[in-house]
């Protein structure tokens, strides 16, 4: 009897376990395909990069004995300069974007009225053109005998030197390219401030500055924080601006990663740089998110 | 119960297990692929061979699916093979030394049928007559590929600012003259930039370097990048030469300045120095592409057929003037091919001085201490950042 029932249990048991598990946790079961997709498409390449960062320099296989040499190379050299340039340029870009975008966002929400849609469209259209093409457009604008200097020369006889290939041009390019990523979340944030709240503050005797500081800014904060995060993370990864408009006067960290993976053919070093960049940016983002909890500022808790 | 404790020791074992698992998967995939590659060809190449002008007639005549991926540096292409893409590619098109000195010893490529291809070499320009060194292995027995595009590649000047004769005489010292600070650009092409920095520093790039030479190279790299107005791609360099923002740039030659010359800017010219630190006092460096058949276990039968296809006079001319950049081809030694080139086309590729420039150029070779020199150059670029 016992001998006869044993195989039946053995064949039925796994199916039973899966069914019970599915029944008990339908949410998890339905999330399985997405989890599998994320594991294969997102986690696996990241894990690959992380593992490569521990391989000996200039190796192309993960079948070597792990080593910390790449990290030692990075910390003992001058690569920190590239990190500082990337973080510095991104910080300057984000600050400039905040200063430029807040008035525009305010205008789009409260001042421009029916023109807002058209203006929003004008800010959106450049996104449909490749970044490279837009930046080469700036080259043609600023180049000697180009749109700006050529016009000044022909109209006023003024012969100036090009402004291209300077740090200022890199910032200009980054502000130009990443503006929509600050502007639109910020506009959303500003539009979340109820007019009634502002009116009430004015009625209670608040000055314009007090309304801005106590009402506008805190209530628009979700959009502002998202704009900051989005544009900062993108700007830290900026490469083309420094290459095209900066003429490589500055070597950002992403350029170092590219060099390691191409000309130097040092995948492990490139991987180690990428891991460090992820850690630095991840840490900064986590610090901001700890200070401004998105769920709280979005009013979900 | 299964327990796993990863240590340095068993890391290798576990890695090997995973590798075996992947290899098993790969083998299964391969079996499937082996069934049919007769209508498929994959080419890893410099730009031009991937153009529709070159590939479409071949696709039409063979009915094959031809995929070509273009990259712009040799080590990246070769490392794609090393990193496991041997069973993906059928042809690889890189500069001369890689086939003979690297890919053949590492068994990344296989020989082509010598009897079938030697007659093509016989019709090429005199410098490429068989047995052509870069197309053969060390023993001289195995033919490793065919030669087609080539050209001198040192630097480019705007002859309205510096005459050709003066640039040829001054040669690499243009970069040693501090009065030229801010007047030049550097075309980003890191392996070639390394060669040029060696030439500016006054020694042959293609040998092992002494500590004193490395020190001189380091100083030169910092100075050259500090004094450069701009570092960028060839399109930017040509544009800045035409606009007058810069007067000359390294690295460059027929390949890089041909788009500007094709636009009518014949004052933009590739220059080969009259003298320099290479053996025999040669001042320039030249490249010759060798296209080889990848040692793919299931190589497409169309691979060698394609090599023959691009040898025809018509197709050679098309390859020389495929989209992007324009270059001389070895098949110009065949009158049937040469007559297809118009006067304007010959002007674009500087045919008037090609022979003498090639004679003054050393051939692109492997730099034994390249990784070290590249790292020094990258550090120099970083250190003058924002300076």
C-alpha cells in the first residue's frame, strides 16, 4: 500500500507546491515575468560589468582570478579629476537650469495663458532632433566666419575669435540639451501649487518673497526635486557636449570609460570606472531622496 | 542540501562550470546555425565597405543577406573576435600589421586560397606585387588577406596658411614650435595620436622605448595637448581648417582630409614630412588595409567570393569613393581600374604626390609598449583638462 502510493505523491507534489504557491501569492506569481525580464535585461548586464571590474587589466574573459588592481589604478592616478569635472559641470548645469527654468515654469503655468501650449511645443521640438546634430549646429553658429562671427564681420567689420572649445561652451551645451528634463517636471511642480493657497497667503499679509519661500517653493518641491535628479543624473553622464563644443578641453568621466572600452581595450578598467560612477551618482541620489522623500512630497503618505 | 561558498580557489572552478554551461548552449546554437550560412555574410570593417554602393550589388547578385558593421579602430574590432564573436563574423578589415602579427598567430583568421588571389596582387600598384609582405604570414606560405585601400597619414594643413613645401620641411617640428600654440587641432584617433607624439618627440614609434624616450614622450604629450586648440573628430577638424580657426591638425592624411577636398577645399592637404625618426629617415606613416577571412568554424562560403567581388575595376573604384572618406586603392595599378578615376577624383586623393608620400612613409606597425604610451597620453589629456 505504502509502496504503491509513494510514486503518486512524488509526481503530484511539485505541481501541488507550485499551485499552492501561486494561490497564496498571486501578486508575486504575476510579477514573475517582469522580474525575469529585469533580471536578464537589467541586473545581469550590471552584474557582468561589476564582475569585469575585478578582472586583471586588459583581459576579455571573466575566467580570471579576481583582483582589485583596477580600483588601485584608479585611486592612485589622476582619474579623480575626470570625476570632479563631471560632477562639477553637472552641478553648475543643474543650478543654472533651476535659475532659468523656474521663471519659465512659472510663466507657463500662470502668465503666458494660451501661449503656453505653443511655448511648451517649442521647448519639446528640439528633443526630436539628435543631440549631435543640435550641438554641431552650435559649432556652425560660433565657428569663425560662422553665423555669429560671420554676421558681425560682414555688418560691423568686427573680427572676433571663436568662443568654442571652452568650459563655458560645454556648460552652454549641457544647459541647452538638458533644459527640457528640468523644465517639464518643474512646470508640473509649479502647477501643483493651488492658487487659493497663494491668495490666502497674500490675504494674510505675506510679501511676495514670503509667498515664494513659504508657499510656492515647498508645494512645487516634488517637481523641482524630480527635475534636479533627472537633469543631474543625465548631466553627469554627458559626453558629447565636452567632445563637440568643448573640443575635449575637459575629459569627463564618461569619456574615460569610453576610452577604456575602445582605444585602450581595457574593459576591466572601464568597468571599474563605470562601477565607481554608479556608486558616486547612486550615493548622491540616495542622499537627496533621504532628505526629500518622493512619496511624502507627492502626498502619498 | 546545496551550499556554496565562493572563495578565490573555487571561483575558478565555478567560473569554469558556468563557462562549460555557456559553451554547451553555444554549441547547440552553432549546430542550428551550421545548417545554413550559404546566403549570409557578416563583415566587420572600416567605413566604406558597409555602404550600400558596395554591398547592394553583391546582395543582388548573390541573393545573400549581408551585414556589415563599421568601427573606427582596429583593436576594438580584433577584440570583438577575441571576446567570443568568432562565430559571428566572416570577414574582418583592419590595418596591415594586425593580420600578420596578431590575428594569424592567435588563430583569429584563416588563410585564403593563394592561387586564387595571387593574380589579383599581380595587377596592383608596384608596391603591392606578390608576395606582398602584409598579406602573407612570416613563413611566406600562407596568404592572410587582400590589400585594397591605403594612404599616407601624418598631418593635414591649410596650404593658404602654411605652404606644402614649408610643412614638409618642418615636419613634426611644427608641434615643437611654441609659436604654434593654439593654431592646431588634434584629430582624436588615439593609436595614431600615440604614433605622432613619438614622432614629435623624435623617435620611432614602432619599437620598445627606453625610459628616457618615455619621459620625453610624456613631456611631449602634455605640451601638445595643452597647446592644442581643439581635440575632435575629422569632420570638426576639416571644418575648423576651412573656417580658419586652426591652421593644421594631426593625425591626418588623404583619408581624413578627402571629404574637405571633395567639397572643393583643395587648400586642405595631407602632408608627409620630408624626414623623420623612422628607419631610413622616413618622416610619415602610412596605412594599408588587409581584409581577411575570420577563422569562423562555420564561415560563410561567400567570404572569399566577396574578396574577389571587391577586386573588380568597377567595385574597386566604388570602394575608393564609397560614402564618407575617399582613398586610393591598390587596384589603381590596373589600367582598367585607373581609367575610371576622373581628374577631380585624383585631385581629391592627392594622386599627384601619392607615390612620393608613400615612399617617405613607414608602414603602420604594432607599438610594443602601446598600452603604456596610451595610458600616458590619456593621463596627459586629463591633466591639461580645463588648462
